[in-house]
């Protein structure tokens, strides 16, 4: 269970709104039961439920189970997709250990805003489910060119579905994080966008096979390759 408070032996941890209800009604926990906690900083702790009333729960860490491990800095930039596809990508990217997700508006994108709170909740639930010990950051949505202007120079591989881009695994030989993947919207990037983006010294085009993948498939397939070849 993700909590915001510091985790230390014997120090009370209050639950976030909704979690008391989740513990009591969904997980069927009662006072004295064990729950495993993480906060992205202090590793994983086995805690006991000290009190549970309505949506208010107090948990007390008893034993540290795992130290906090650094997450490989592998990032995903993608054009916001329709709600279900976007939520699916956030869930799967979190499972695949993505460090941050950067929604970027592009010329052919058909989705003009994201529900940041909902995507953050999905990321938190996916992190709990897959037992990672931190949450990916979901950056505020911004225009692609503005995002690249503010970018820190981390290498970005832009998914290129037609043409002669080298395969992503070939480009990764000998590379280590930080690394990032950029995936276009349902309608793809415009030629002009690819030209402008490709002029940045930190951007290279990458192929994920000869077929045209849906944007959500490309995001998840690309992250799987990055994690398998350069991640942890
Ligand atoms: N409308 C485009 C077309 O028909 O040519 C397809 C765009 S595709 C659905 C959405 C995004 O997924 C692309 O912008 C690209 O970043 C990524 N993508 C899809 N297939 C890919 C592939 N085989 N290799 C690399 N990236 C791919």
C-alpha cells in the first residue's frame, strides 16, 4: 500500500483518503492484521493495523522487508490518447518500471487534455499491484516542442513506423539510462514534426518491427525493450 508519511519502526502512519475503506471493505483487514507499505523513499515495511474505523486507518511499521532500490531512469513521452488507451498505457508503463510519463501534444493528436488525478491514481494502483516501491511521475501535459525545448538532453528514441529507422534494440547496444521513448498519437507524427524533432541532437528514430502498431502497443513494446536491454 502506498502512503505519503515517512516509514520508521513503531511510528504511526495515517492512511490516505479512501485507503481505510479499501483496507476494511476490499482487503478485509482488521485491527492487528499485517499490511505492507511503501512511500518511494524508505523501502518496503510490514506494518500492523493499529486502528481502522470507517475510512480512517492508522498503521504501524514493524519490520523493514526491502530497502529502497533506485528505479532506472527510463521515461515515456507520448501524445495523449483516448481515455481507455491512455489509462491502459499508464498502467502497463508503471508495471514495466517507467520512471516518468510525459504527455505531449502533437499536431495530429485528437485528445486535448489529460485527467492528471485519474492517471496518478491508476499509476499508484499499478505500482501497488506489481510491488514496485515508488510511483512514476506524471508530468504536466505540454506541447511537444515546448517539452523538447525544456528537455535535459536525455537521449530520446522516437518511434518511427514507416521508413528505414534502425531497430530499437540495435540502437540500445551499450546504452544505459537515462533513456526515453517518444510515441506519436493515433494518427502518427507529421513529416514536419519528425523533421523538427529529429534535428535535436538527443533524438534518434527507432523502429519496433515492420508492422504499424497502435500507439498504446508501441509505447508498451518500446518500454519492454528498453527495460529488457537497458533497465533493471
Ligand atoms: N497513422 C500512422 C500511419 O498509418 O502511418 C500510424 C501511427 S501509429 C498508430 C502511432 C505511433 O506509434 C507512431 O507515431 C509511432 O511513434 C508508433 N509506432 C507505431 N508502429 C511503430 C513501429 N513499427 N515502430 C516504431 N514506432 C511505431
